[in-house]
C-alpha cells in the first residue's frame, strides 16, 4: 500500500474517476457518489497531476476520455470490480446464497423470467444475480457461478457447455408487418447495432458476411452499448436486431419479438456455466448450475 501511495498520492480519487468515465459526466458521477460536481472535478484534477497526463478532454457540458484515460479506465474499473466482488464474498461468507454472475441481458431476459420456477423447485436455495458491463474473472468462491461465452478452454475455470451460440435477426411483429422486405432493402435505419465495449460479440457485418449478403457498415442505424437495450429497442419497433436465441427466447415465446429471417447462424462459440477450478462448488451451487445448464439445453 505504501508503494501505491508513493506512485499515486491521491488514490482515493479513483472512484470519482471510474464513475465519471463510466457515466461520461462529472455531474452524473457526483450524483452517484453523493458529492458535489466541484469535488469530483477537483479529485480528477489531482489524479491527473499524480499521473502527469490528461485523462479527459473537457468540452462544454461534455467530457471524453483521452487515449491515456481509456487505458487507465480499463484497469481501474477492473480493479474496483475485483474489490467489490471480494467485499461481497466476505459479506456473504458462511451464508447459503448462491451468486450467478452474468451479463445484464442474460440476467434480465433469461434468468428473471425463470426465477419463480427455480424458487418453486428449490425453495431452500437463496439465489443472487450479479451483473457487470464486462466479464470480470470468477473468484475462488465455492458459491459463485459465471455465465461466459467462449470455446470452453479457460485455464482457471471448470466449464460446462450450456447452449451453442445461435444468432437470428429479430424484430417486433408490427415492425415486420411494416417492413417485410427489410433484408432485401437493407436500409441502415432498419438495423439496431450492439456496440459492446468490453465483450466481443458478432456484428451485423459478420452476420451478412456469413450468408454472403452484400453489406457495408457505414456507421448509421441505432447503436447501443448494452444488449438489454438492443432487445428493448427491437420490442419497441425501432428496427431489426441480432437475436441471441437463448436470450430472446422468452420474448419470442410471448410474441414480443418474431424472427425476421430464416437465416440462423451457429457461430461455433457457446455459452458455459463456469466455476473456479481451485474450489469445490457447494451442493447448492451444483444444483443451481445443473438447473441453468438443463434449462438452457432445453431450448430449441
């Protein structure tokens, strides 16, 4: 800690920097941290003095990370999430609470619709959902399960494949009725894009290329950085989105969304339920993991 203090005398300013970078606003960061805008701005200025570099471009009512700021933010955000996770592990040590760590989209559109069924089946298990905007490392917690996309070859995790990655375009029934020829027209305004900053995901360019359909991404269309927002935009008739089959299954079943094309792309990747290899999952953790995998494998 003394080494950190020498290198970064104003380390206490890191939460202010992380919040401002994530929210894109000193004012919003101040509201989240219950500080004044001036206090956040001053903290970040001290941090910049410590580092000898500018972290933000400051414009009228707008801030933007510099290249140095983006690099620093990636490490700071990851470190603070590690600390938060460790704090949770200590806070819930000795409890019987099983935590499932996933993307917001998986928690919102897959877990939440099934929570009541799970509780009816396992009323004695207290399940907790944890989400973040990136795949943070799964810690050495015997009651922690992660949902991760990949090829299943993580060195630190034991992984059970739950569902293959299958992608199909989706939109609302009303939108498809109004735009039955969207695929042939391919107007940029019809496409909803996921611009995931921390989790690599296939894009519309990848999808069109897979089916040898001519397409050039010119940066138009509706662009969102969270898949939950993409799903909600598609439900709200804002356009056509790439649908990860297991995520949009509930919305398709309830006719909030429909498949906008017969072209389904199995990418070769999959989604896995993972735990850390260094610890043995508790019996309750195994029950939750088995339930998730079973439910996902039931999807057609």
